[in-house]
């Protein structure tokens, strides 16, 4: 043996061109002492002739192929080097390749075999790199092969290139020649190396190129048969399958904390998981349990300790509270009693110990397909592995751990089973069927799961404080606290000056009350609550919020995850007039977090949670818990005057922090909410300049920017923003939805329908960007119905609306739309029969709305029937019953119901009662009641009616129009005329417009026309006024006057399709077809999809 010499042994069997490339690379890129020994296994392509001419090689010639192992052994026996390098002839070696291997061997006495990484090989030595030419190979290797050696211990090295110590071969013997032509001899020598006490190393910082299997392919060898034969020989020799026991689940590996001290790997195989853990943490202690004695013997050379036998028995004998992690990779499905087994494991876990396990999912779509085909066929591997004796679904996994006293900290779903578009379709239908039948509401997410990797820990109860800040929340606070009172350990309420029963209600729940002065700073108030909370965790809710009922039980298990400081919860904020209008915004925010002294709120409004020690967002996860937020409902906004309050607070903050884009965005939203669009735009442009589009709230700002430009009629700019947003947020349907609404504003209904259908095909967004609820489902379908209605395709509109009602019988906007359509075309009794069938009867609100709708069309008798069906006493119900009696002229019964009203609805009832007395000429009683009512515009109006005061019109305008509407509805025309005459002479053009619309609503067209003519005379800027007058002129064949009115509408808004349609229609009526066609062409230039000839019938 020559110390320091490397004996490079290359086998050849034809494939001369590859051999030339290999030899050439060795000569150029090897800079340590070496000898080349080539063993030719019966080449017939000129390889031997070429090799005989090479002066720097030792050649061994065989007249036939003796196989890889025997050929290598021939070379080893005549070699002289300290290190033996087995190198395939279809490789290209690179700069520093051999120097790095030698240096590593010299510096690591425990190394028995070392190998490089490559581009084409089975196992861990493969790296993903795409190299087209030899020049590419060497350019890559020049940078990759550095002297800063990176390495890891491995279970196996492949024989394409491996350096072996001669001393090791002297001890364990040469390659096993029983493996014949090749395959598994490298696995075999790796095992013998490990049993000898030496290690296998993969040198991650050294790369050579490997074409791969050239000899097998080029010599027409039956690779599959050779592989099968050698696999059988390996199994006979060693008593186990190499691949099965050598592998580990890489996902399990990622779930084990790097700084773990002690791990127990159950059914550890050869110890691959433990070896990989030690590559990351050399101080970790890994024990294993393995029932295969032959396998366990090898694993004992890798791990600190290996127990041989049945794991279900061995765990009873192991030390209590010893292990930080117990790993169960594909184990539980093989056990007779996995349920009892994981209970036993709990005894072994340290205080914060975890189980990490992988479990196959028998609910996979491939299994369902098989069952439907009558198949249940066991196999050597997979979901129906013939060694599986227990089968699990996700729900049964959860139940098993819950029953055993664990909580699941983390779940990773591994996906498989979807092999074609047909499978996707099948999964979609199964998911829908399961939902319809109530079997599963989540099969879509379970059907493609092949395996679940579960991280579970012992249940250790953590405490939870509910924190709130309040002011005058008597209507909300009980609902809020009730939603979570059964899962919290204490309730902390910071009250900022309530004058109602808020504090009294909170105290009835046992809340701790902290009284503080309101300082226009929500963060400060929230932080006071945090400082007074005693529990381990804090759940912070606003009084106008509640936890969704189905999600309450999900909160406590979250408290046991020691990897997070906080959770973001899903917020569903209801917008519009009431929750059944189905208008929502969805976003995620911090509301559940550790009470660790480091987490506090910042910003006086729209406050955010921060780790104030680090100045960063808390470490968090997303939780499947929904908060329902009612504070953005229009009635709430009006009652609390939230927008004006918020504008004041944010404006003061921005005086001191003018560069804070987050608060500029919030200020913009508040201005938008009160209709000050130019101010909103100013702050939106500041907020979005240089905005990071990946932040959760970016979509919200873009939404308001689009809506603001739309409100300002700058549709081109809005559509430009939408185009860019659609490209970046490809899975968010909101932007296509907004595009559809713009087309609706432009009266481009067909194009709008296309866009809303695209929204439906996208479905709902599932991520954490702030979005609008329903833009990929019910809201898009509602808008399609609305477009059909505008196109006068009433049958299509009705179909869409009915489908929506079937899905959600409480969707109030939908049944209001259907009512409006049906009441104009059907008998009232038939309309009632329809709504009795489709509208949800569980909600008294639905009956109340239907009652109001029937009152609007003068059917107070049907309205009363609906009201009589409301079996519970709710605030406001007596008001509605009183109005129904008023419509039936039964003022005595009306007064009785108004007198029974209570709560906040009482004030409205008093005004109705006053009106009853005025109509009944009981003026003294009306005066008596009025003096009891607080000052308001309604009070001033009624006192003016009975002659007690003279109220200014501007002070009572809204009350005036509301009263006119009521009087027409209940057909009290004498009083109506008296009230009208009080102020009609003071009407400005906006008042005539408003009055005209009121008349149209009740079909009083002559009065409407008079009002609109007066509005036009005062230079109305509402194009609808002129379109209405133009249509009326057309009806009377006054075509010149009609054209004049239509032209005035066009001058006000030259982008409105209705104006062009009306002018086109008038020209056609005047037989001016050329002019009509010119108008049509103008519209097509603006909106190519619109043809007025088809639109105007």
C-alpha cells in the first residue's frame, strides 16, 4: 500500500465515448497522487483497442461481463493506494473532486466511505441541477466544489463514485460478487461498513456529473430482472428489504425541534431518522425500538440505544417523562391497539414533549373509487399495504388523540390520489353530495389527503381571559360575553364612561370592571385591559363582536401550542343595513395571544398588536376561528357616529405622524363611508404609493381606491387598477366582481354578467388577504340576477334569485327583489304562497320584512298575517303591528300596539301614536304626547302640523318626506295635502327631484311629471329627471320635446348608455334612421359589446 495514493478503479463494458470523457476529466481535474485501473468486462466496440494505447492506466481485460462487484474486486486486488475510488465510466469528474474526498478522509478517522453529490442518482446524493454541456458542468463545479467542506452522515452511498479506505476493505472484505452484473452491492458494502463501526459520509460540497445507467442501457441488459434477482439475494442475506428500513418520513423530520434533547423513534428501521437528526444536532440522544433483530443490530451502530422487540410491550418498561419527542413514522396502522398505545406513550413524554406521527388516510378518493368499483385490493405498499391492520380518517385520528388526552398542535396534509381531471370532477361531486346529505362539510380537503403528519402534545390546561373595552354597549355586550363565557377563566372589562346598563350587564357575568377616562386612544384602553388580565392567554373582543358558535370549541386547544405567541382569527364584518343582506368583508387579525408581558397594542385607532420588546409582529399562526363583527352595520354606524369620531382621532394622529401610510388608508376609508370621495382619494393615493402588495391589507386599500374612482365616475382609472390587481391576486374574485359592478354602472349588463360568472367559476377566496365575502359565490349570483332584471329577462332573474333563496332562505335582499317582481305580475295570494315556501321561517326578521313589503303595496291585511306569525316578543314588533292597523284604518288598535312598544323602539312608537291622534282629530292627546318626546326634527314637524310652532323647512326636511311616504301608504290624502302645503312653496330643485321620485314609487305619474318639470326648470343635474320627461313626451308623441329633454340628459352624462338608448329610440320614432345609426356607432366606440338596435325594442 502506498500512503496517500488514490487507486481509481473504472469498469467498462462498451460505451467508449463515455469512457473517453471520463478519463479526460480525470486527467485534467485530479491534482492528488493517483493511479487509474480499468477493468474491461468484454467490450466489443473498440474500447479495449483504445485503452491498450493509453500509457497512464493499468488495464485488466475480461473476455465477458463478470459483473460490477467482481470487476471492481479485480481492480482492488492489484491496486496500491491507501484509498480505493470506485468510479463509473459514465461520469465526468470536476475541479477539486478527489482532493476534497482525500482531505475529508484524512480529517475524519470515523469515515469508512465518502461520496460526492451528483445530478443523476437514486437517494440523497442527487441535487437538482440542469446542465446541458460539459462547459456548463465545469462552470457549475468551479463554484460548487469549494474547500469549505460541507457534509453529512448518511445510511447509503451509491457506487457511481465512492472512496473507500483500504484498511476497511481488509477488515470487512471486498464487494460481494454474488450480486452479479450489478445493483445492491453498494447497499451491501455500506451495511458492512456500518456494522464495522465506521460511518458513511456524503460530501455536499463536491459535485461530479453522472449520465446514469449507460452500461445497462447500452448493452441491452434486463435491468428490471437484475434488480429483482439482486433484491431477493439481499433479502436472503440480510433478512430485510434495504429500501423499506432505510427510509424515513422527511415531513416528520421537519416537525422535530432542532434543539430537542431526547428522541424515541418507534419502529426506527436502520436508524435513518436518528442519523439525520444528529446531522443537525450532534448532542441529541436518539433511542429506537425495532422488532426486526437484523435491522436493529445495524440501527444500534447509528443510535444511542435500540430496544429489540414489540413496541406495544417495550414502552411499558421505558423511563417515565424521559423523551422530548416520540416519533411514529407509519407505525400506528400496523398496531393491534393503537388507541391504548398512544395512551402509554404519554407516560414517556417530558413536560413539553410531543408525539410526531404519520398516518395514512383511508378516506382518500382512490379508496372511494375502488369501493365504487367493488375493489379492495391489498398491495405491498400504499394505503392498502397488506401489513396494515388499522385504518384511519382525519376525524378518527383527532378522536384517537383527544380520547388519549392529547391535543393536536399541528397537522400537515400530504396530497395524492388525484390522477386526472376526472378525479378532480369526482372529488368535486363527492364534496357537494357530502354537504347536501350532511355527511361531511370538508370532504374536498380530505379526499385528496394521502397521509396526515400529526404533532400532538399532552393536554395541559392553560387559562384564558376575555378582555373588552366598552362604552354604552348594553345592546351588544351580553351577546358578546355569552358567546365565550363557558371557555374563559375571567372577564376583564375596561369601561370608558358608559351611561347605559353596560357595566351592570358585565357585572352580572362576574366581570372585573376597570373604569377609565376615554382619551381618544383605543390602544391605551386595550393595554389597560391586558395589564389587568391574570390568565396565560387573552382573547380580546369588542362588544359588537361574537365568536361564531361552531368555532367556540376550537379555542381552548389552541392555547397548548408553545410555538406561537398569537393567532390571527378570521373576521367577518357585516356591512349594509342588516346581517341578512349578506354584505360582508373578511380579513384576519390578532385577537388571541399570550399574556407574556411583551405583547401590546399600538395606534390610537385601528390598533395593531406588536411584540413591543422586539418591535415586530408576534410569532403567530392562522386559526380556524371566526369572529362575527356587527359594528359596521349602517344602523350601528349612524347610532355611534363612528365615522366622524374615527376621522377626528386619525386626523389628530396624522398631525404628529404625517408619513404613516397605514392611518392614511384608514382615514380614506372613513371619508369614503360618509361620501366625501375627493378626500378619500387624496389619502388613498398617499396610502398606496409604494405599497407592499403582499401585505394582508393591500387588497382592502385597492378595493377602496377602485370604489372611490367609481364613485367619482372615473371608470377608466378604476378599470386600470382592476386589470393590474387581477393579474397579481389571481385567486381573489373581488377584483372581477368590482369590474362587473362598474359595467353595471355603465349599463353594460351582458359584460357584467360575464364577469360575475367568472367570479362564480373562481369560487370563494381562502387566503388571508382582506376580501369581500361572497364575491365568488352568492353575491356574484345575486348580481347576475340583478343584471338579468335590468335586461328585462325576468325569468332568468327569477331563476337566479330562487337558487339563492334555496341556499339561504334568510337572504333578505333576494326575497325583496323577488317580491318586487312578483307583486307587479302575480296575485298577492300567489306571492304569499311562494314566500311561505322559500323564505326561512326560523327568523322573525324575515316575517317582519315581508310585512313591510306588503305594507308598501297596500296589502296591510297580508302584512298583519305575517306579523301574527311571529311568536316571540321582539323590540319593534308592536310598531309594525300598529302600522298594519293604521293601514286598515283601525286607529284604536294601532294606538294599543304603539303603547305596548318598549326599548329604543318606543320613541318611534310615540310618533306613530301622535300621528294616529292627529288623523283621529284628537289634537289635545297628540300635544300631550309630543311634550313627552325629546326634541328632534320629527317633533318639530308634528308640532308645526298641529300649529304649535313654525318649523324651518331645512330642520324637518327628511322627517317631512318620510311622513309624506307614510301618509300615501296608509291613504290619508287629506292630511297628506295639509302636510305638503306646509312646505311645498319652499322646495328647491333637489326637493322636486325627491318628490318626483316619491310620486313615481306610488304610480302617481302626473304628479311626478309636474315635480320633474319644476326640477328641470331649476336646472336639475340629475339625468334621470330628463329621461323621465323625455319618455313621457314620447308617450304623447311630442318627439321634438322628447329629443330636447334627452339631449339635456346627455349633456349631464355623456357616458351613460341609457341616454344614448333614449336618443336612439326617439330618432327611430322620428324616422331619422341615419341619425339613429350614428348614435349606435358612437355607443359601439365606447362600449363595443352594446348594439342599441338589439337593446331598444
